[in-house]
C-alpha cells in the first residue's frame, strides 16, 4: 500500500513540474519591447488613413535654352528674290486686268501705247514688294526666332525705290533686275534688324484639385 501511494505522489509532482516549464514567463516591468514589434507599430501609425489622390498633374520643367540659331541672309535673299520675281509678274497681270476692267483709257497708257499701263505698274510694284517680304520673312523665321513682316515690306519698298532711280540709266531688262535685287536686299536687311528670339508662351488652365475637405479649382500654367 505504501508503494502505491508513493508512485501516485511521484506522478503528481512530475506533471506539475512539466506544466510550470511550459507556461511563458512574464516580461519584467522595466524591459523595453522587442524591435520587431516596435517597427510594426511605427509602420501602422505612419500609413495614411485613406487620403484621396491628387488629380493635379505635375508640370514638366521648361526646356533649357539652346544655342541661338544664326540667320542665313543668303537663303533669305535667294528665296525672297524668287518670290519677288513671281509676285512682280502676277501683280502686273492682276493690276492690268483690274485697270482694264474699270476702263483702259488713261493718259499714261495712251501716251506709252499700252492700255492699262498704270494698273500694270501699280500691280507690279505691290506684287514685287509684298512677295519679296513674304519670302524673306518665311525663310528667316523658325520655331525660336521671328522678325517683323512690316519692316521687311518697308525695306522692300525702300530698296525698290532706290533701285528705280539708279535704273533710269539702264535698259528695261537691267532696270527690272536691279529693282528686284534692290527690293530683296532692302527687305533682307530690314527683317534681320528686327529678328529676335520668341518668348515661350504659357497657357493657364483650371484644374480640379481634390482634397480632404472637397473639390477646389486651381490655376496651373503649362508651357
């Protein structure tokens, strides 16, 4: 009987020892939490609480200023001269047709033996100067530079007028070529004196901005 009671007592003591070894020991009062739990708590606190995304697109920075493109007066002179020659004949034909449609009985035309000579000369002058200025301005302008078409036109008028006084000593063919060259030279010089760099344009538009309190409108400048 004593042996049975002794075996039961040993079994009870062995089971209680195993139970105490399996239970976790409480952490001391002054100990700090583990790094892993602290990092998880910081990440959870820094996460945004459902903030709505913004609808404003970022504006790209303006491109840096590149090297200035040098003008090409030779190309401007050649293109302006070709355009002025075509404008001379087209303007002369149009001016003669308009004059004769109104009435070709002018004193100047009758004296020279050519009906509608006044309209022919006026149309030729307008066609020469306008077409020359257009050719020079088109050739000398690009995406970054532009000049004054008005000054190019006035330069063509001044060059053609000066060449007309000099051309009185030459025959008609030489005088015509001299007037075309004078108009083209004057237009080229006047245009390049006013040729400047274009200013970048900025377009302003309204963009809806969604924030936590509602929807607002913002002015955004886009180049």
